[in-house]
């Protein structure tokens, strides 16, 4: 689970889904307008939370791991 500072806008939720769909090893993406959480399933043999966060940062969505 990743956390964003502010609730996602509709555009950000769409960006998250499109961006993570391109990352190998990512599945089950949940990013909903109005939420502050992004849920993804990753295959650790193909990617890492850090790579997912970097892809989102590059797309303009800053995240952190949920504590």
C-alpha cells in the first residue's frame, strides 16, 4: 500500500493506473479519486516498491510506503 499526501484527483488516479500498467510485475492496481491510498500487487522477482514509487514520481505523483 502506498500513500499520497493529498487525496487523488480523477486525473491523478487515471495517471497512476496508466503508469503502473506499464511497470513489469505490477498487477491489481487500485487508485480511486478522493482516496489517499494506492494499492498494488507486485511480483518481487520483477519489481520493487521503490521502482513503483519511482515510476509514479516520474509521472508527477509523489508517494510513500504506508507505515
